[in-house]
């Protein structure tokens, strides 16, 4: 089992920045992938950014050039730096870890609200 705790969400004006953190209960070094998802009342949960084993990164088109995913293995933490935020970025952001094909974990989420 891996427990995940997200933090760093909040209310920010359009154009502003936030940095989300996801702290894991144990090392993420051996995980297949670590990702950030988001969900709003109007949309299904969607992938925002991901780091796969080997440090290969993926970004959804709607955040490319604005968001950066990174990790600190010493702190068992994954970050999501979000810049140039837009009202459409509003939602609950979830940390997701894939340990194997059948072992996948979610955090409880952190709310991000971007005002226009």
C-alpha cells in the first residue's frame, strides 16, 4: 500500500501560479508512473501530467508550456508547478501512483480555484 497526501491547492487569480505537492508513504523510485489528474464538476477526471519510470514525462495539451511535473526521491514527493493559470484549470487535483498493473493508488485531492 502507498498513502498519498496532496497539498498546495488554493484560490488564485488568472495568470497566477501554484505548486502542488504529493507526499508518498514510501519511496516512489520503483513505481511505474506517478501522475497528476484533475476533475471538475463539468468534466470527467483527466490526466494532466505524468512521470514514467526512466523519467519520461507526458503533459496534456491543455497544460503544455505552463505546468511542470517533477519529483524529489529523497522526500518521496512529486510536485506540479502550475504557471499562467486559467479559470479552466479549476478543479480538484489528484496524485496517482501506478505500482503495477493491479496496484494503483490515489490521493484525496486538493482543490485549485482560479478566478477570472
